[in-house]
C-alpha cells in the first residue's frame, strides 16, 4: 500500500499502522505527506515510519515501478511583439 496525504502524525501514521497490522507492505511517500511542523514531519519520517514502512520519495517509487520520468519543463520564451 502506498500512502500519501496529510496529517503525518495522525492520518498517515494511523493508516500506515493499520495497513501493517493487516499484513500489507506499506510505503509512505515522504515528499507527498505533510505534518503540522517541520519537526513533526522529520521525526515521523526518520524515527517512526521506518519501524513498519518503507519511506521513500515519489520519484523513487516511479523509478521502482519502471515509469519513465519526464524531463523538467522549461517555459518557452515569450517574444515581444
């Protein structure tokens, strides 16, 4: 199960734990969740989630799935006219 959303310390944590308890392999996308503070976000991603989940960024997930990553978009120059 791949988890993204908000709030890190409540919804993400409880959803991830419930999935783990039901024998799902849990992946939490650290750059697709948000906490109420930077400290909370970092603490959960570094100390709590690794106890029961794989914590990765969304680009790593896409690479693991074999999805080609798009080149960064560069806006076209606008000509004065």
